[in-house]
């Protein structure tokens, strides 16, 4: 199976909340050879089943072929030049709910929440699966719009995951984001620095430097801090036995667990459970 290939061009997008679909469906174009489009307030996503030339007018051009999925930010004019008549694609126009701050919060390049999304990703063998899910979303939308929007949200995140792994000014390094995600997924296991370094395929020194710059601690220190934070929440907010909490946070040895909690919170697990509440970080 071929790995999805993105274009080098990316745009900022904020995906901390699901998008709100304005339109979703299938479109057929032809017999005209070209057309221009502009959505002033909505994003667009297209799943292409045809070959064409796509121009972001005055910015850049790309050759489209079946298997590609593309994103267009609001207010960006595009021009299609189709290579064959009766070309079809699936598409959605979407915004973000007004109560999330703006219909176009994702265009803020200064937002700490912004991701980079490629304007085009060639999904190769994975395209058929995403196309089937998108067709399901089209069917869900009239009766269950939130379900359709959840599927669209998943697809947008999949595109973000295939963005070129080059950091942008003010953004977290993608390898750091990947490493933190790996740690979060394996926090309850026996996880080592070597495991994290191996996962992101970066040198130990480079990754340690990224953690020091972003988190103010080493990789080991970050793992210890996150285990301490999770344990604190479980000690204060649940009635789980302390032994179970120790296992849940990946420190099954009670002596080591007590040492971790005292180091992170200056109290024993029992003192936290029965004493004054410690503020969650």
C-alpha cells in the first residue's frame, strides 16, 4: 500500500472543534472545459475522480488525478480546467460555528491551536475507503448532520497527519507533537525514552532539546509529570484503589508510585486522597 503523498503547500487550520457543514454532495461538471469558483466564507473539500488542472488563481497550480483530496480556504478563487467531459467529484463546503469565535478561526496563523493542512493529498490506495466514508456522510447529513460532520472532521485530521513534516514559525515541531501523542497513548505502559525516540525517528539529543524548549523539562521529566497529573486526577476524582491507579499510570510498583507522587505533589497518595484538594495542572 502506498503512503499518501501531500503537496508542499499547506494552509493553517484549527480543528479543535468539528466543522459545520453548509453543503455536502456529489457534483458533475461538463461539457464546459473550465470554470472559476470562489467561496467567500466557507472552506471546501473535494474528493477527485478525474484529471484536471487546478489553479489557485495567482498563487499556484496543480495537476489533479483520481485519488486526490483537496482543500480550499475561504476567500481563495480557484479555476478548474477539465481534461475530460462529465467529470465528477464529491465535495463539502463547511465553516465553524459562530459561537466558536468566528466562521474563519482557522485562518489565524498566530493561533497556538493552528495545524498545517496540505491543499492536496494523493491518498492512493486509501482513497477508496475515504470516498466510501464521505458517501456515507452525504447520506447521513439530512437526518444526522453531526454524524456527517464527525466523518468530515476525521478526514480533515487525516489530511493534517500527512502534512510535510517541517515546522512553521510559532508552531510546535511536528516530531514533538508526534512524541507527545505517543507518550499519551502509552502512559499506562512501561514506556522508555528509547521507545519515544524510536517512534519519531529523531536523535535523542534533538528530541530532548525540543522537549526542553517546549515543555521546560526532559523526556523523562515530561513522562513523570504526565503520570503525576493523571494520578492526581484519579486520586481526587475517583474511588479507584491506589494500587489500581498506580497500574493505570504505568507505575505498578507501589513504592515507586509513592515516590513519584511525593516528588510531583509533595504529598503521599493517601494524603491527597483524604486531604486538601490539590489544583489540577
